[in-house]
C-alpha cells in the first residue's frame, strides 16, 4: 500500500471528501488528488500537515508500503529555512543568530545545535554537486574539516556557500583557509586576502526532483 493509498484510506475513514482534507492542509483538490493517485511527490512539510489533519503519525502514512525502499523517519526537529545563499558571488546576507520567525520550516532527525538553519542555493558555482534550488542545512556549532561545505561571510555581511580547504597558518600564526567552488569557471576566495568568517558547516543536503 502506497502513501497515497494510506492517505485516501484514512481520509475516507473520517468521511471526508478530498476538499475537506485539502482545506485542512492549506492545499487544493488537484494536489491532494494527484498525491493520492501517486502522480505527485510530497514534501516533509506537506506530509506533516496531512498526518496532523488525519490524526496519525507520518510513519503511519508509510504503513504497508510495498516497495524496494524503506521509509526513513522524517523527524520532529524543526529547522528554519531563512533565506537563499548565492553559490557564485557573495551577495546574500545571512545572520545565523538572528533568525526571527522563519516563513518556512524543514523537519530533520539530526541532532543539531539550537542555532542550526537551512538555506536554498542560488547560482551554478557549485555544480554538479549542488544545483540552484537545492536546500542545505547549516550548523554553526560544527567546526569544518577539510573538504566540508560551509557558508561564510565577509565584512559587508555578504555570504556564499563553498567547499572549505585549510591552507595552514599565516605569519601571525592564524589559520588560513580557502573557499573553493566546484565549478572551475569561478574563482576561489582566501581568508588571507579577504576578511572571511565561517558561519557554519553543512550537515545535510536535500534535492527535490522536479518534473
């Protein structure tokens, strides 16, 4: 039994029409109908809304699913999606410690610090690994290791998403690092040539398939 089948079964058990469920999850009849028929994907946020409306857990929506994959628990930890970050040039301001009330939230089962947040990628400097529209979860409490992906900002509070590469110590004994794009058409940035500050380290990368 698929997720869509379970949603339909639980909806009908409550005596609801598709419209009744759609209104409760702030969607429309077409979206719910396609989801139930397996013609449309679903986000973590939508499944959480549907499960709450139907009075069940998200895992209940996967019950009896007959497939060659095992559903992974989505988790209950809410991460604020606060902005987008330019993966090419440094243009997007990010303040990990003044998140405010996010317009959108992601769910995760990772154990993260209270200051963790999510960003959407813009630009093509991190292709092919990261595409525009991908979402990354950043934890400021995680110290980056060589090869990790980080968000960093400069004195003008402009931020970028790049690969972290340490480059030893300068004459004052301070660590020097590079921010490296995966797309060779873009230049690297160095902390001994620009005043760069690491905001946080990527701990999760999400990509949503688009038809």
